[in-house]
C-alpha cells in the first residue's frame, strides 16, 4: 500500500487568516501537508522530515517587539522554502534585507510585473511578463537580501517576489493561496510538485485505503460506537468505519427534536437500510425540550444541548458491553483551531468539543478517522464511499441544531414552525439552482410577532429571517444576491404554507461584522 505520509509539506503559521487556505491548496495538489505554529521547534521539524516548508502571512510587523519569527536553522536544512507575505519579510530580514512601512498600504488586486527572467517557481506563473495577484500588507521589502534576486514588483512595492535558486528559497509578497490570485494554484502546484519533488499521492481513493488499513490495525476485533448526527462529518466517518470493520460498528442517533424536517427518517434510511450500518435511534425530543424550557442565553443553550446529548449517548453505550472505542467525526480544522503556539504569541481560535480527549468517566479509546482531513476532502471521500450527493454536499448544520436558529427560548412549537419554513426555503433553492452556488443557507426563527393581514382578518404572528452566504473558508463571507423574484416566491410559500408565520425577512449582512449563524 502507498505510504501517503512519505511526502509532506510543513506550513508554519504566523497567524494569517489565510493559513488554512494554504493547506487546502497544497492538498488540492494531491500532497499531504500539516499546519503548525511558527515557533515549532527545529528538532520537531527535522523529525517531521518535510519535502518543503511554507511560511504563512501574518498581521504583525517584523519590527514589532517580540515579533514572531522562526529558528534561523530552518533555512539551513536544505529543504525548499516558500515564504508568503509576512513570511517573506521574515525571510528577507533574516538574510540581511530591509523591510519598511509602505508609503501606501496595499490591499486588494494588483498587477505584478516581472523584473528579469523568472526562475523555476515562477516560469508558469506569469503570462507575457505579468500576473494579477491579491495583496494584503502594510510593510514591504525595499532592499533585497544578499544572494537573492528580485523576480517581480508592483507600482507600489519594489520587491514582490524573490528567489535564491541555489538555496531553493523563494518569497512572495502577495497571497497565491486566495482565489483572487487567479494563477495562485499553479504557483503552489509548481512549488510542491516541481521544487519539492512530490508526486501527488494524496487522492480520495488512496486516503480511503490508508484510513481503512489504520482503522483495522487499531481496532482489531474490538467494537466501536459512533454518535451519528446526520451531518457530513459523522456520516462519512460512519461509512468509512463500516467499510473497515463492518458489524463491529454501532451508531447511536439521538433525535433531540432540533433536527431538520424528516432528518431522522433520512438518516435511518441512508445508513440502516442502504449501507447496512447498525443504527440505534433514540427519541429524546421531550427530554431536550424540558431541559431547554425558559433558557434564552445562547451559550447556556449550547451547553445544555451538548450535556444532554452526552447523557443520552452514555445511557445507550451501557447497553453495548462489547464497545471498546468511541469514534468521533473530528476533522483537521477542529484540530488546528484548538491548538495554540508554544510561545503563546499566536492565539488559538476556539476550542472544539470533540478535540482534546474523552471525559474521564468514559473508559473508551478514541478513534478519529477524519482527523487529517479538511471538509472538502471529507466530502470527496464521502462520494467515493457511495454516500448520496445530497447528503455529502448539504450545507453545514450547527451541532446544537435548530437550538441556535431559534432565537431566545426553544419550544417545540417554534422548532416545528422553523423546520417547515427551512424545508420550503431549501427546496426552493434546490429547484431554482441556487443551492449549489450558496455555501450555507438556512432560516432563523425570531421570537417576535408582527401585525399582518391574512384573508379578511388581522393576524399577529411570528417572523422568520432567511440567510444565504457565499464563502470559501467560512472565516469571511458575503451575503448571496438572491434574485427578487425568487425571494418573493419563497416568502409567499412560507407565509401561505407555514401556520404561525406572517412575515419573512432576508439577511444582507456580511461576515464580518456579522457572523454566519445568528447565535
């Protein structure tokens, strides 16, 4: 079997909002990569033995007190390095170049012009001596380090791409990882496949074969339990585990009353009936509603829902005495976002409930078959495993479900209203062809009533808000420009078909300053 990890790229993160995008672009070149904080010890880097290293951008200035940097020994390892934005400034300063505050901050599109002959990294990046790129920097290099040559510049920055071909060290002031740099993927492909000599072993089929082999080696003849939510991650984890260990897998599906319309039946049909997965369905709707009664604070709602899920899940595992493993749908962004740098100069983004081990009372071993994968990779292997396209590519759904899409107190009445409105909304998006163009769409129940006129009488009923966003990384997002005719049709159907709703609004807030979810 192919060793998927025999070729790898190390990405050292200086805190850029685009760092995960760099990793995803490397994976799109079919090469395995790992993202670590910038202050990873040199001994650990040597132990990892990467084929190449990428230094990310970052928000700081290299001249700030305690500005983040890397161990200079990294540049003496003989490993190719691509330094991006702040990373390039670190590279230049280390070798004796000079970085200064730009006279004019450069943010957005820029035209990059070559200065002399491009080297091996850049030869396919430029067309007729120019390329359009995305810039995001306040400082720039004004004096290139000895041993390096300038490859390209913009009208605002005299040094935008540098190279030292003899040492295999390259730097770019722009961001090749973002979609706004049209030929950025070509540049990253060239770096990882040509400069770093990686062959491209990281493919869905190979990932599945590797995961199946590792699951079997770890589990042996022992049994595994998985909490199945119906979301993409847990669904793909279930399908992967089923392929690896068959009837040694048991899934517990907790219906908490906060799922989408008919979702419980769909989960059972897909897994128990079509894939032959052993699924235990637990109807806990009444328990969850009772626990949430009177609670309006979003964080309290999340904690109650999470705690109740664990309580119900634990009750079911008691009845499965053969179980030795607990499987979770942890994916790579969960791991990255829960990690901080050793020095503390880079903050972790947020903690995830399924990262960091198991509760002490659970005497089970942990199995995380998707831990190395990004969401798009999870979806790709889901399709390879035969899961329905509609399940694999459905929009994200929060862990607490409708509990955080019902603002204020959660009641069964509100959940039933929201389920129906959301189902109509999604159905219309699919029918009109918008669904696959949108990254995430959903309805939100607002705990207010508004006056209306329905038939010949006055109505005083609830309001729902519709949300649809476009995003590549879910860190920033823009609202989707829905055609007015489609909005009118959706609104008309919801008001006419869902009892209790007489007003529909459309959210046109971007992230930032808003978030994608309302709670």
